[in-house]
């Protein structure tokens, strides 16, 4: 190869290497030299009276949203926020939260979402790690942010979004230029060593993903699309759920967690809200579909359902198309580190194979399947899935060591970064990728990404706990739960462990079942025998 990029591919015939490097890549589509920030401003000018955000009975037009975004951006700039400064948005999912997120981007800052119900310790760790000095708050999060600020070396600059918006003034965008190579956001994901990792992504990757989602879900300019905003604000998929419709003149419909828990109310929301596009995790799709099978009804304007975060089963797909043959399913696969989902399988019916693939690479994305030396494996052979191209984030913020492990130089495209997913997969003859599971102890519970090691390490920091192990119980889906086992001083009770974990971990990481044992079972090699632990858990569940 004239570019010398096949140097490390001596094991594969040139033709096959070529196919893997070019033929299986997503199409090359030139990205505009612009970012979401100015594209949103332009759209808002184009359709000022269209509905941009819906939440319960609240409706904001594009003009109303844009003004708020600009006010927040100006307030941030006045508070000293400059290019790539990290701003924590500690807010629940409301229209103001969307304005705050866009305000941060418009000021040239980096958006860091924090849930107001997160434990103080976790928020302190995230803000310290990301050198975050400014937080946007709402009345419900002020106490948390004050407590966090008191624990930081330098107190936070705290801005109340409610107050900023009440003040009025400034409706024009600030004169800040935001460039495609600039950092856009950070999402913290669970980390096996005990401290979460802050994945930092750039505007170009963010925009590339938005365009791909818009294309695959068929969102058209000014076409009256309504996209649900369902995901937790700390889950990166929450971003496209509001950004994609706002790029196109469509409307974001925020659906509260309470409504999601009441499936009948959720269905009502989809139908009454004339929702056209939504995204859920497979476990929620299963709950929703089970309800709809028992109470059949048409889903109004719904056209596309994206599913992500965990493997989508063939059975679920069969059931979906039996009930809703006209509503497409998009199986989206990827990681927070790769600007959300760089692979899509768009399904218009039950696939021919008896499993669901994760499809093909999106535009400007290269997908590789590699061995442990980072060489391409022959087509059809299992290997680790890696991504290259515009989707690859910059790394974990202020964490060189863990960045170096996962973000490596792309051996095939010198000068670019490649992200190693830790997932296994293989190419199928029809040029689609099959997902084969994880290399490490990362699990998904209701779509939340969890490193088992982080929970175990937290458990071991509790006084009196000597040994700790966490396993999962139940299949994928709503039934899957975390189960913890510990041994140690008799003063440590199961309830005590639960209370302790609840103060240091988000609720979705606190095990459902906690068991005290005299000693943890060991394998012949002296390692904790997790297989043996999974069994007693099954009996107690
Ligand atoms: P995302 O926001 O795209 O769900 P996360 O960073 O939360 O990404 O989790 C990434 C991991 O989740 C992947 O490495 C993979 O193990 C799993 N995952 C994501 N999407 C899928 C999918 N469609 N099928 C199977 N596993 C998936």
C-alpha cells in the first residue's frame, strides 16, 4: 500500500485487508466546517414559531428556546467561562435543562451533566477530575451543589438558571466561535478501579452522529417530527434525543421518569404527543411491548424506534414486527467514548438470520475487528471491536493512564486515534457486524453501564468489610439485578452495607440483594468463585 498502512497486516491477503479497511467503513461524507451551535442558531432563526420543546403542558418555540440559550451563554461568559472550560449542569430533565446544556455549548464550554440525586462524593470526584469550576443549578439542586462546592479545593462558581432566565437581557448569541475540533461534552461512565471515567468528545463527532441518526430515523427539515427525550441526563444517548430534532426544526418531547414507569401513561404520551421517533433500551422495549400485546393499540405517528445499550434479541424483534410491521427498529451500537453509537442496523422487518446484528459503520466511521496485537483478524473470525474516525472521542479527561489503555494510535491510519471497545464481534458475509459480548466485567442494568469492579471496590472501602464480590442475576432485561456478597466483622450488617453503598453510588449501582457470608468461595486458583456465588443468589432472588 502506498500509504504504508498495511504494514502490520502481513497475515491477511491484501485484498481482504483492503476490504476490511475500506469496504467495511462507513461512507465518507464531508462534514461542514460548522458545529451544532451555529447550526442550531440558524435553524432557530428559520422557524422561530415552531415548537422546539414540549414537557407536560409546557411548550417553547424555537425563539423562546434560543433566547434562553443565549442568556445562559452570556451569563456563563460573564462568569469567566472560556473555550473548553467544563461546566456542570446539575439539573433534572426539564426544558430549562436543555437550554442550559445548549447554553454551555454556545459559550464555547464543555457540557458535563450531573444528576441532582447523585451522591455528593461521586459529584465531588467528577468535578475534581474534570477541573470543573462552574455549575449551573436549579432550586432542587442547590443544596447538593453547595455541599459539593464545600468539599472542593476552590469553591464552585454557582449560577442559578432560574435567576439567569428571570433577569432577562441578552437575546442575541454571544460572539464566540465554536470549532469542530473543540471539546463538546463529558459523560462519566463507571470505572472498574472505583473511580468513574470521564469520556470527552468533540463537536465534529457529535455532529457526525446527529446527521447519521437524522438520516436513519428519517427526521426531515421542518417535517414536524417529535422525538422523545427519555434517557437519563447522565446517559450520553440523552444528547441526540434533544439535539437531533433541534437541528431539524422538529420538537423534543421530554418524558418524565414517572411516566416511563407507568407504561400505560407512556403509551398515551407517544400517541397523544404525536411522537414520530423514540429511543429506548431493550429492557424497556420488552416492558412496553408486553403491555402493548396485552392492550393492543396503534401507536399514532410513531415511525422509528431506536434501541441501544444492550443486545437486542431476535425474539423481541419478531414480537415487535408482529405487532407493528410499519414501525422500523434501529439497533444502535457503540460506546460513550465514540460519540454515542457509530454502528446502526436499520430493520424494516424480521431479519433473515435468527439473531440481530449491530449493522454497519455510520458515515466517516471505520470499524475494525482485531486480535490482541491490534492486527485485523480474517473476516468471520471473532476479535475485539475497535473504532476509528471522527467518532472517536479525545479520551478520559485528566486521566492519561486510562486514556492510553483504550485510546490508541490507529495502526492503519497514522496520526488518528482508535478506540478499543472491549467488546467482541465478527464480520458476517453480508458485511454486517455481529456483537459477541464483553471482554471485562462491564454489565448493563436497564441500560446503565456498570463496572462490577467499581461496586466491589466501594464495598471494600467500608470499615469492617473484608471480602466483597458482586454478580448479576437474571437474564438481560428488567429481571437482571446486581447481587453483592461480603464477609467481615460481625458488626457490619446487610442493611448497613446497603446504606453505605447508597451514599457513595448512584441508585442503579446499589445491589438489589446483599448477602453476608462467612467466607467467599474460592476457585482452585484462589480467585473468588463468581460462578458458585451466582447460584445461591438465584435461590434467594
Ligand atoms: P451507549 O451510550 O452507546 O449505550 P455506553 O457507553 O453506555 O454506550 O455502553 C457501551 C457498551 O454497551 C458497549 O461497549 C457494548 O458493550 C454495550 N452496547 C451498546 N449498544 C449495544 C448494542 N446495540 N448491542 C449490544 N451491546 C451494546
